[in-house]
C-alpha cells in the first residue's frame, strides 16, 4: 500500500496489515480511490494542521464492505460504500447535531488524521461512510466522494439559482471538472477559468459556456465580465485554484451582490479584497468545506442519475507518486483514480 513515512518525503509502496473495525466501524475493501490535491498538500505539510505519521493517504475511496463492528446495523457486508474526507465525527456536538459535521471540533479526517483509501482495506465510521448504490461504477464514482460532494456543496452555498452565471476558477482540475458538471446539472451557466488548451477542450465538452485562460488572458477581470449577459460579471465565483492570485481577482469581477465561495486551499494564502468595493458592490465572501451526510447522498444521486460524467484516468496504486508529480506540475485535466489492486 502507499505509505508516507515523513512529511515532505516521497511515498513508499509496501504491504501493511489489514486493520480491524471497531464496534461502530466498517472495513471496506477499497477498489478505486481518486487522487485529490488535498493528498498532495498532506504530503508536503502545506497546512497548519499535522497529519498522522506514518500515513496512508486518500479520501475518495470506493469499494465493498467486508466486515463490520457489532453496533453497525444499517450497512451490510457486500454493500458498496465510500470513504470520504470526513471519516468520522462525534455526532454529539452542536455542529454535528445541526448537520454541520465538517465543523465538528474532533473530526477523523481520512488520509490525514486517520489512514485513508490508498490501500486495499480501509476503516470508516459506519455513520459517515458514503452509501453507494449497487448500479454505480466504483471507479467512476470515486471522484464524487470528495471533489463531487465539495463542489456541489459549494455551489449550494453560493446561493446561485438556475439561469445565473457562475465562474469556476480551476475548472480544468479535479474539483473544477466536477463543478462545471454540477453547475450545469443545477441549471447554472458555468464560466471556466484555467490554463492551457487541453483543459479548455475538456471544460467546453463538459458544458462551460466560455473559457478564460489565466495563462494567456491580458485582463482576466474584463474577460470574465464580458461573457456575462450585461457585462456585470457572474452571480457566483467558486474558487478551486491552488494559487492565491485568483482569490484576489474574484472580488473584482463578481457581479454586485454576488457571492465568492473559497474552496481551494493554497498554502499560506490570504484573501485580499478592497473594503470599498466589498461595501459599495455588496459582495459576499465565504468559505465552504466538504459536505455533510445529506450533501453526500444528494451529490451521489446526481451521479447515479447519469448527470455527472467528469473525466478521469485510471492507473495502478503503485504509480501514485507519478500522479502527484503530474499534479504538482498542474498537468492533470480532470481526475486520476488509482486501482488499489496493482
Ligand atoms: O472542502 C474543501 N474546501 C476542499 C475539498 C477538496 C479539495 C478543498 N480542496 C482543495 C484542495 O486541497 C486544493 O487546494 O481544493 C483545491 C483544488 O483541488 P483539486 O481540484 O484536487 O486540484 P487540481 O486537480 O490540482 O486542480 C487545481 C486547478 O487549479 C488551476 C490548475 O491549473 C488546476 O487545473 N489553477 C491554478 I494552480 N492557478 C490558477 C489560476 N490562477 C488555476 N486556475 C485558474 N486561475
Ligand atoms: Zn479531497
């Protein structure tokens, strides 16, 4: 399996023991796992939060339940289930009680504070594992388990309504390719912002109404505004880039009274917006962090209905380091999914 032994080091592919589920846990035979940029942040130690070490990363794991603890009633052996970022939460604090589980002060984070899905056998708290319908392809649904849930939640948090425009910043990446699809399925008009011709082609195929290339555009703010009907800018901006600069630009092109949703987590980044503009243009700025169990069920239902077909490539888990190298270079259009059997 793939293990990180030292923050900032390379990952090591090796055999490790199969864990045993506790009373409220299930053991999932992970077949496929998506590779999220968060996994790369974890390896590099980008965030002000320590990982466990040694660490098995991964939090987009789809597989089959093979064992369960004695308190688990509603998940059966043989069910399809998914490991997501929120592996577990206390379920008793006021955040958990009000369906804000991602804000629980004592969360278990898959592939960060507990071992995740870059292995064949992974533990999840039964209350939190994603319920995956049997008709779903496990490799195709893997990226829904973080990327899909997160962007779906972010789009809901933006308050944008059918018929409105939404800028997706980082649209060519893993979360972005999902966001373009979810936006469309929700009746919104997505404007894709990313770099390069391959990502442009993908975003347009997925249904983006326009593509603004941050690497060649001479004026991103004007280029984004001019593709909206009256030129006032999009009602919402979903920030997924792993770069601070576009966070600054968003406040300049969002439509007055519009909403900026921060989701991407570049290391040591700050959001800077003009106070004058924020006030006189009545801009809303907020963060959005994965999703709760209901968001998970809803995001999966869009997928089950065939509304989300974001592109992914499959490689063996033993090639994971190569996927991280491509990700670091910004060369991945869509998502990589690893097959844990090879
Ligand atoms: O709950 C959350 N908030 C959450 C959940 C999951 C992931 C947050 N994330 C975070 C990740 O930790 C990461 O920081 O979202 C970010 C994006 O994750 P990802 O989609 O898995 O990363 P990616 O596939 O590498 O895509 C990033 C895209 O951003 C583009 C890149 O070209 C790439 O396609 N990008 C960059 I870097 N700079 C850009 C810019 N200036 C840009 N796109 C537009 N303008
Ligand atoms: Zn993720």
